[in-house]
C-alpha cells in the first residue's frame, strides 16, 4: 500500500532555535516531485572495495588541480576518531536518519543501514578518513558559479570539468567518498585562489517526512541556512579548518574493512605509479604511523606490494628494451616503452596526460612476453582521448567521438607495428599439441593462427579495469607472498625444442595419487616457481566453472604448488576443491590453495583440470616460492 502523504508545508521554516544565517542541515522539499530511494546510482557504482575507489577518484581530482608544476601534488590519507558531539549539526542529522528509517520501513537493506547509522550517531566517537591535498588550486567559485570547481564538486550532479587536461574533475567519481561513509555523509573544506575558506557538509540519504508533514529530498547540505557554504573562517569548526590553499574531504564513519592501509596502498601504486615516477604526485598515509610513497621510494614500494602488473610496467619505462615515438595524425606525439621478460604479461598499459592508468590491453603481436606502456601526453591527443572516455575513465570508446574509430585504429596500428618490429611475430603455423586449440581465447584480439569454436576457453587471467565492486578471491583473504609475475594472457605455441609439447620417446612423470608419507596433513615440498611456466584457462560447463592449467617444466621438479586468485590490485588464496590430470583423470591431492604431488620434467607439459570451492570465475596465478 502506498504511503499516505501528509499535506506539504513550507520547504524551509525558520524557528527561534534556528535563526536566519545560522549553520544547519537542510534537506529541501520534494515539492510534490519524485522521492529519492535508497538505491542511489551515484553511490551503487562505488559499493565494495572502498579503498580502491576512494584512492583512484580523489587522487585523480587532486592531480587534475595541480598548482605549481615544478612540485608534485601531495595527497594525505589520515584516519582518526572524532567525538560525536563535534559533528556539525549532530542532533539534526540523527533526527533525519530516524525519519529516513521510518520512510523505508519494510526495505531490509535500507533499514539495516539507518539502524547502523543511528548507532554511530548515538555513540561517543566517529571514525573519520581525512583526505588532504596541497599544491592544488582549491575549490573556486561561488555556490552557484557553474564554471567553478566548488559547484561541480558539492552542488551539481552529472557534471565534470569541460576543459583542460583533467581526467574528469568532479564527475561521477565524487560519489566514491560518500559511498565509503557508513552515514553517506562527507564534509568539504577548502581554501581557494582568493585565500577564501569554504566549508560545507553533504549527505545522500532517502526522502523522508519532516516534523511539519512535508516530504524532503534525500540529498541534504550543512551550511549557512543549510544550502549555502560557510565562507567565514570563524564559523568553521577548528577540526575542519585549513591553513593553506587546497582541499580536504572528510569521510564520516569511514567504512573500514580488513587491512585498510594495505588495501589503500595497492590501488595508489597500481593506478598512479607513472605520475609518482614523473614527480607529479606523492602520497602519504597516516594511521598511528606514517608512510609516504614518492619518486624516491617507488621502486621499493612496487617490489614490496603486490600491485598486479604495475611493477612490470614500471620496469618497462625505467629500463626499456626499446622505445618508440611517433607523431600521430589524431593524437600528436605518442610514446611506447617496451621491455621483454619471460614472466611479463604481454600487455600494454595505456595512459594520457594525467599519467593515470586508463586501461591494460593485451596485444598478441610479439611472440616473446613483454610489458609495454603507451603514453599520449600531447595536448591535442589528450583532449581527444578524454572525450573518448566514459565516466569511469577506464577505456577509450570509439563511439563517443566522430573521429573515434579512425583515431583508435591509428593508435592500434602504432602499437602493433612497434611490437612486431622487435622480433618474431606470433606464427601462423599451428603446432601439434592435441586439443590445445580448445583452450585458446576467443576474443577480438586473438591472432588468426589460433582458431577456437563456440566452446573455446578464455584465459582466466584476463582482468578488467571497470570500477565496479567485484569478488577477486575465492577465499577472500590475501595470500602470503607475491604472485609469480602475472601469468601471460594467451598461450603461445612453441616448437618442440622450446618445451611447448610433449616429446616422443621421453618418459613423462605422472601424478602421485597420495602425498609422500608424513606429509598428508602438513605442507610438503614446494615447487620453485622459477622452475616452471604456468598458464590457466577457464570455461563454464554444466557443472559450473572449471580451469585448465598447463604447467611446463623449465627444470625437472616435483612437489606442491599453491594457487592464488589474481585481481587488479592484488592476489588472494584460492580454495581448491579438486585437481585431476586432463589426460588420465588421475586425481591430485589438494588442501586449501595447494595442489600436491605434482611432477614435471624439463621441457614437459602437464595439463590439469582444476575446480575451486567457489563457483565464480577468477584469474588464477601461482604464489611465488623460491625456498
């Protein structure tokens, strides 16, 4: 049954307790318009993996607002607890949360959110994440200056910077900090180019009835008379004040999950290592202790933290096998850095002028594994690429510009021709590994040498850079150690001398049906990851998801191997349910992430069929071990 609406009254009623010009919360009247529900599209986009979304979106906006190009932008993430009583408009916000709870009665998810919010606001202290930048422009413009950064960040929805080299300042990404708040509430504090302080709070809740019977909007503001920013430094609570030009964002009741510091470091390095390397950015994290990621520490930080392919791309830029430059018709000057290495992923990292990752893309134009970085930092090319990006800034879409198809074709040709010039291209001659063509990927980037039908396998390690919450680990816990590189995205079929197939006349080692005596429960001997090559492919069949794993011996070896599920920002222990030999169907013992009793000779390849306890599709890698 639809809710009966009380008679609407004035949108804003002043009382003796709230005189004109005072600071307060205001949720404007719907004025008989639509109600705001709990499923807010601007926030749903950033649910889950809050550290990743907050890091990517807030740092991008700060880098876009760089003030002095002789110095890096500095961004500081700091966690602290504040007294609940210090929250501006605390009592009013608590009352609003309770009214929202009444309005969503019967909606379980929304009820749980507002019950939790009320507990935070009736406690004693609130966890806060403060994100501060310096050497930035600050938030310019008045409350209604539609060209100003203040308006685009705080007041507007569905807008972004229409000019400059920015990656999309204050577009959809401004929802990430609000989504990370257990109250859906943030405060902004800035000092702009005129030295003027600006302060305001914002909540994205749901429509609700006020005390007078009016229906209020779900989006509300804290400021002068609610709707205006506070621009008098004396009226800004000291905990929110700034002393220099730049911007602070305060995420109230920050939704902390697990090891937040490690989970924050990974996306910082993964998305922004190139900006840090060029001295455009440095990031500090404070949580009882302090860590700064800068140009001077970058190599060490990339080696210590598992950040997907970032370390390999860094090595390609700092120690390339070859560098290509070309003046392109649509993009102006473009550079391609390429480095060959046996463990590299054969992918190209693509960036434009802000030097933030846009996407990774596999190019099978070179037989030898490589890592490559494409940089388009010409102003003309940067403007075009910016127009080709969707709001997530995670790809270039040819349909978004009249010249998009021709421009991206030119860019692809530059990349492919450069890679092919470095060595032997992928051969069109198919080698005779029986049934291997079934394992090969069926994608737009596939080489014609590798046919596959409707049932062709996909490489399990193909990743996405979409900014959506997604499960990346079968167990949900970080794996100890690092991933042995990141597996290559496609199988390259090599000649018999290269070990790509089983050679006639040589005895092949078979799996042991049980682990060696005394090792049934504990961890047995581990295979060194440097002694093998690893490939994995995934398909969905009637029984769910299964993985085909190819293990080729660089050296004779036997023992256990631990699998990990590889995500964009790290790896997680995989919970292996079963592993059998693809040819004989002989089972291997498994325990947690371990497949036990493996044995492979030099130049030999064994094929496994692996199932995980989770019936979801993951990118599989192996945990590095050199003991």
